[in-house]
């Protein structure tokens, strides 16, 4: 599957139209039309468009760079792995508790 078809699939998965997807990215509707619509030029997306696509963050996760660029794996990557690490969470909670105590002592 080409990158153009993967972007078209992403639009469907997000429940967007070409127009709403272009607004989501802050890109022109003609640029998205020319990337995904068979009636367009089927041009390759610019680096700026690719970067904006990779910044899409949905409840399912971020758009996977591996999927977008190579067609490998899932459309959305899992949530950031560091949040699954119990020691990271424990350290973050401890740090927040320390900050809270300092703020409370200043009151």
C-alpha cells in the first residue's frame, strides 16, 4: 500500500473528510486532495504534512511513523512506553508529593 493510500486510510480511521483532515493539520485542502484523492495528482506528502500527521494524538495513541512511512505495524502506536513502567510512575508520584509538601509549607 502506498503512503497516499495509508493517509487516505488514516482519514477514514479518524472519521474525517479530506477537508476536515486538512483543517486538523492546518494544511490546504488542495494539498490533501492531491495526496489522497485519485482525481488529484496523487503527489507525495511534503515533510511538513508528514510532521503534522505524526503529531496527531488520539485516544488510541499517536500515529505510528513505522506505519505511515513503511506500512508496517498498526496505524496508532501504543501509549508512551515510559508510562507503563511502574518505577517511572512511582518516581513521578514521589516527585509530585514532594512538590506539594513544599508548596503547602509555604502557605
